[in-house]
C-alpha cells in the first residue's frame, strides 16, 4: 500500500460550474472564465475557459511556476512554443511546459474557445488583479499589466503573434 504524498492537498468539495457560472474576466479583449481555482482544487490546478476574438492573443510570455495545457474546443488557434509554430483546430491539445516561451492567437474568422489548465494553481490571481485594475482604470498601461503578472512569475518576452502571419 502506498502512502499519499502529504504535500498534495485534497480538493475539499466537488465542484459543478454551470454554463453561466464561474468568474468571467476580460483582459485586453480575451475573455477567461475561471472554472476551478486554487481554493477549489487544493492548489493542484487552475482551469479556465478562454474565448478569444479573431486575431487576438496574449504577448509572448513564460511561466516560472506553472505548466500550461491547452485544449481547443472551437476554432483555429496558432501557437508559438520556444519559437516553433503549431496551428490546431478543435480536438488539438498542446502543452507549454514551465519555462517555455509561448503564446497563442485565434487564427480563425470566429471566436475560438479553449480549456486551459495550469499546474499548480495560482495563475487566476494575476488575472483577477488585472481585472480589478481595468475596472478602476480602463486605460491601464502594458507596463502596469506586466508588473502584476511579473509578481506571479509570468514574464513577457515580446508582442502577441502577428495577425498577418496567421
């Protein structure tokens, strides 16, 4: 019989998020609905549903603390991971390991929809802080956004992918 790892915390309760549930956060045109956060998963992971307009995506970035997993539900999404370009459609899965320099962009004509997991949990915190910043200051600067993410180990390395190369 194996002993469970005491460093892992169990989820306290089952979670059921209905289609209109979860915290929805909009940052720079990208809409993220938080389906599970650190408090719901015992710190194990955060799960987002991301709905991204055509031609939109985050800046090139890396995570010091998290591995990031993407599963495309709808649309066509272009990814860059450590300089390699991958284009996927519904059913495509991609892993961006911690430390990798990566980004994505909706490369299709309609909004894309993805499930995004990060392990361990915590990435919801800078998203929530940025949402609060935009609520009080809709003209927040890219430097203000970057400073919040930087405190959580997310570093920006360059601009989003170029729409013309989609």
